[in-house]
């Protein structure tokens, strides 16, 4: 297991974007545009921004 930037794991961007949208976007503001904006944001590198967007990656052997 290791911690890495979400940007380095594009296959997880949509999943994480959905989690964020479901947990933190106000119900009345939820729409596909908001999800698109979140997904677009998480798809770009933000190495120098705070907070960093990181994920824990489990290695399967």
C-alpha cells in the first residue's frame, strides 16, 4: 500500500468524483454539470495546491 496523487491513477478519478459529489455537494445543487466540474478538477495535476488530492493505493500480488 502507498499514497499517491489521484492524477497518477486516472481510472479512479470518476469514482472519487462521485464520492465527493455525493458527500459534499448540496442536494439542491447536484446536477451533471457539478459532477463534470469535480471530475475535470480531479483529472488535472495539483501537486502544489493545498490540499493535495491523494489516494491510498492497495497493491495486489
